[in-house]
C-alpha cells in the first residue's frame, strides 16, 4: 500500500516545532511494508486541511494524520476529515469517562473544551491513548484508510506502535515487511560508486539500491519486501554479492558504523596499538578514534603539533627540516614520515599516523590550500606516505584528511585480517 503523512499544526509551518513525527511514522510504516510517497504539513485551518485530504486521497491508500486532536478550537483534524467524509462527530463514551475520572481524581475542574478530546468520527474504530487524553481514530471509507494520531510524540508513538499498527495490519491483510542492509564504503566518492553500479541501480526493482554520502564515507542501502526474514536474506545476499564484485575493495562494513570504528575493530582483533601526531587536523583524528567506545584498548594517544616549535620540541624534528632555505618544510612528505615514526616510537605503538597540510584559508609555505600529506609508520615495516589534494571548506578539508588516513590504515589492516 501507498501512504501519505499529513502533519497538522501551524507551529510546524512557523518552524516553532520540528516535525519528528513524520520521520518516526515513515520508518514504522516502511517496516510494515507500506511505502510512504508523500509527506504534507498543513496549518490549523479547516479549508486547507480538507484540501490536503483531497489531494492525498488521489495518491495514497493510507493517510496518516498527526496533530490536531487536542481540546482547543484550533484542533481541527477530526472536524475537517469528518466534514470531508460527510460523517458526524460523536462522543466516545469510554474515553469521555476516562477524561472525567482523571480530572476528578486530581480535584481539577474540567472545562467544556476538554470533552473534545473524546470526540470520534462516526463509524471509526477508536485508538486508545495510554499516554494522554485525546482518542485516536481509524476508519476506512471507499477503499482509503485514514488514521488520526495525536501530535505530541509521547502520545503519538505508543498509539501508532500499538493500536494503529494492529488496525493497519488487519485492513492490509498479508504483511510483507521491509528488510534492509547497509553497506559502508570509503576511498571512493558517491558519484564514482554510483557509476560503478549504475546498471544495477537503473534496472532495480526488488531489491532496491540507494547510495547515501557522508564526508569521507558512502553508504548503500539495499532493501526488499518479503514475508519472512529468511526470504529477504536470500534477495539481499544476492544483491550484496553483485555490489561486492564491483566495489568490494572499498567496502569496510555491513552495518552502520563509521570508518574509524572499523579500524579500531581490526586493531583489536590483531592486538595492535595506534598513536597519532597531527598538525592540519588539530586533533580531529584522535577525536574520531576516541569517539569509538572502548578505543582506549587500541589507542595509546596522540599529540597536536600545530607549530614548528612544538613539532621540534615534542617530536624532535630538526628545525632544519621545518624551516630555512631549501628545507622541505612542515607541509612535506618527509615531515609527515618523521612525525609518524617519532610518535610511534615515543608511544611504543604498532602504528603511528601523522597528518600535515594546508587547511586554508590561504597558502602555507607556498603550498596550495587542500594539500595534505599523511604517513603511516608500522613497527618493523617501511613507512608509507600519501599525498592528497582535497577540496572544500577548512573544516571539510580537515575531516576528509582524517578519513583518508583512516582509509589507508584500514587497507593495511584488512589485508592482514
């Protein structure tokens, strides 16, 4: 079935409230095998709510409303839908009794407007609200299924997960759930990855293949609908195998973890330790490592040697290497190598990673913005050094530099796994 979500509330249009309900409902409906094709936000206005319903009715089998079920005069969702369906508003007596009992128990006078929360559309199935007072509504008219949920997330979520889902399962018949698998890639951009898989993407039907990009990483979500998890696994495995044949060398995980966590897991599995010396990234590499829970077992520590004086004092790099006529300079392959080797030795680590470069906004040592050198020193092995010319803002260059270093380290570790 196809669904549309209609979020009712002027506060959503004014930006005073973030529409987190739509995200939650989209995810929940997708898990049930119901595709959400549209999301609509409409203010507290009878005419505009009705217009939203009329449009949604032409393109959806299921219309889920959130908001507008409260006690005030601007809570109009039930009234607008009832008018559209040419049905009366009636009192749901069990809900009314619940509201009266609550006010009585608290010793609070109940104003007349609170009775509105017990209103339901004639002929609908009431959806009990265990977390609040406004009763939900569910009704099918002329083949379209309507579900009305409260706006507050604390009330909406339990009502949707409980009685609303149960009602939708009953009216939809046999349920094909959505099953997904996330594959993570690095060392390749989103456009390049898509190009490698373009024929698979263009002819996809089931499973579907969708790429998503983050800085320094790309994810591919493969999804299918099936009656059982076992049936879904067969289809997902087949799609994954086709993808791995094309770009498997870039795939670092089959779950939603960042690249740095994949690196830490490989270090942990091999009993290896890591340390870092950073200039351009200003500690970002170390921050990403320590964001991984339990990484203290694999990360000995790091230093930020942002100036030449600190590179010399903490890492012992000769000033003749860093400054003066004919010196390679701080932004150079040879300095990156010395930084990586010294931090590995100082911390007695298996790996030392260094990063030096130009983040901007202007050139340094006559070298362009975005030029980065990063080196990986390994105990008993020659030091590897890499050069990258990165684009983007200052913060983006720093992040891309850190992710590039993680990717090169992951390549080394993955080969030895």
